[in-house]
């Protein structure tokens, strides 16, 4: 079924690099930056909690009707700009300036470069590798198949792949821009 539709083979660029070298060279700096962001967020959270707590105790001592109305909002009920949820990203998506890139990795270290095929069929990315070896004493057969559904609007002509010297196949594709602004979906009340 995956053989029907528009097909396009994607060339694999062989590289004299290691994914471990390139991806983890600055892991300490990234870890420290994430820890600083978490510490800043915790400081902001503590400050907000202390303000709410002091406001809560002020309103409960002044009148009981105020305490009911002030406590119905709850902690974090109003939308704060720039909350930690805004920074959650998928590990498959990386920011490249204004553009977002889909970046997929496949461990094909048990295969020779000529045994690996990367292609698209319609909106699917297919990675296939097959290894066969026979001698008088043994027979080895390995096959690797991965299928990934590409986001709608991804241009198959812009997909690039590279194979590191340690056998990690990296496939990158620019993600299409989102169509139009967000729209609210009405909630019906019964």
C-alpha cells in the first residue's frame, strides 16, 4: 500500500562527522541554561504564591464576602504572559531562526550506506535498509523499515538526509507555516 502515490527518493549525504560530537558538544551549556530558566520560573512562582497568600489573608481578615470572591479565582487562574508552557517544544522540532525544522534520527549503524533508501510516498517518509550476507557457515538477513507521516504541506523536494560516520541517519525537513491565525471554538452550555 505504501508503494502507491507520488514517490521521490531522497539522496543520503555521507558525512565525516559523529552525531555524538555535534549534538552533545554543548550539552553542559544547554543544561545550565535550562536550569537557570527553571530557577527563574520557580522564583517567579514563589513570588506570585507569596503575593496571593498575603492578599488572601488580607481579604479574609477584612470581610468574609471578599474572601469568597478572591479565592474563587484560584492559583494561576488568569493567563500569565510568557509562562513555562510557551517554551515546551517537541524533540523532533528545532528552531532555525524564524523557521521550524522537523529533524528525525534513525539508527542504521548495522547497514552499509548503499543498503539504505530514504524516500517519500505522498505525505509519508519511508526509511528502508536491507542487509544480506551468506557464507558456507552462516546466513545473515537484517531489514529495517520506518514510516513517518509528514505534516500537511511539507515539501518533499526540501527534505534532506545525512548519514554520520557512527551510523545515525538524520532526515531534516522545513515545516510549513501555519495557515492563518488561531480561531476559538465555541463551547455550548446546556
